[in-house]
C-alpha cells in the first residue's frame, strides 16, 4: 500500500483565525482533514 502525502501540510499549532490545528486526521485526492480547537478549547475536525 502506498502512503499518501498531505494535500496541504499544516503544522501542529498553526493558527487559522480563532482555531489552532492539533493533528492530521486524513488525506484524500482533493482535501486534507485536521483536528483543531478554538482558542477557548472547543474541538473540531476541519478540512483545508
């Protein structure tokens, strides 16, 4: 099985507005999914 690279590499701790990236969850042909949380600790999974 071939390992895929992230479509967009976003480092742990990267800030997007009020969101902070926690970890990479999955990658597909057109998207990469990361877990993130708001600066006040609300969990979220986001695509980028």
